[in-house]
C-alpha cells in the first residue's frame, strides 16, 4: 500500500487529533470548506496513515477538501473497542474545534471502512451530531463471518482467505462476542438516522456480502445508500489509482459523492434522517 501512487498536488503534515497521531492532508493550493476523516485499513492489526496515503491523497486532490488520516491504536496490543474509542475521539476533536458536522465526512478502506460505519454508530449512541456522509471502500463489517461470499469467493479473492480474516479478526476481538453491532454492523446494526453512504466493493472479494448486507440494512432503515460494485477487481482496488482505470473511475465517483454531500450540508443530512 505504501508503494501506491500518491498525487503530486497535495501536502502532508504530522499532527494530533483526539490525542492520537494523524496525518493532515491538504491540496497544495489550500483546502475548500470540508473535511474528510479517514480511517486506514489493515485488519485492525497493521497499516497506518502512510500506507493509506494514495487513497486519502486522491480523495483530497479530487474534492479539494482537507483530510485527516488517523493513526488509531491497533490490536493485539489494543483490541476492540480501542480503535473505535480513538476514531470517536478524533471526531469529537473536529467538532470541538468548531467544524460543522455537515462539512465532515467519514471515509476508510477495509477495516477502516468498517470503522467509518462503527464510528458513526458510536457517535449516534453518544448523542453527537452525525457527519454529512460515509464512504467505505471494501469495508469489513461482519465479525461473525456469515456472509455467503466468505465461501463462494474463496479461491477467487486474490487477497484474502477465510483463515486470514478470521486470524486478524480474532486478534481484534480478543474474545469479545462478534454478535454485537460495533463488530458486525452488516448483520446487527440499526442504521436509523445515518447520513448518506457510498459503499464500493469488488465482485471477487470474500467480504462482498459485508457490503451488500449493510446496504440492505441501510435501505431498510430509510438511509440514502449507494452500493457500487465493480467486476473482477481485488480488495480495495481504489489503491491502484494511476494503474487500474477502474480505480481512477471509482475514486472519481467517490469524490463526486463527497463533493455533493458536503456541499449540500445540512439539507442532505436532514433528508437522511
């Protein structure tokens, strides 16, 4: 991931957000109003803002918004719910700094895509105003591993096997029951009142049904949701920006979604409720 293509027209600075290190990513010519709070992937056990910089950088470059990519605590040293505590704290810090929630979007890939959803659940449960939008790339959303694609895509998925995701998932859970909304939102979360969501996933992923089932739950809860499935691409294919046409096109769609939702601000958020 750290070797992926990063746009030239961004600048990065190290900062802190909610008492955790973070990478502040901005367009070279300065950001317009809007903030992307990004959560990197890595199965909750590895990865960093630097490994996800191609994704964060392209979203920032394409939207013109500023971004913060959070270095949340990782398992097994810091198992569930440490990561969610850190992401929620980062969101609180943005709100406390005076940023309007209608100008903030959550985004993330893989485990971080899962965090974009569970952080929103935690924010709602804490009584905080919700962000304007969520973008999730190949999100991990089901610690019960009950999706049919876990088996039907085994051997087709070039990145993951059931054994791999169960291994990293066990380190993150550290014995916690997977049957709870903050670990398996695709099968257990009440998404009522959620902001508009864009979920992007590939057909060859064992995690495909994490996305399809969350989208169905969102739709049933009256949430504005776009399920964007691309054929024959690997997990978090958007990281291949500049290499795969499908990656560039998917990032263009994600940037358009974010630009419209953050521009619409409170109107879009209210309609989602």
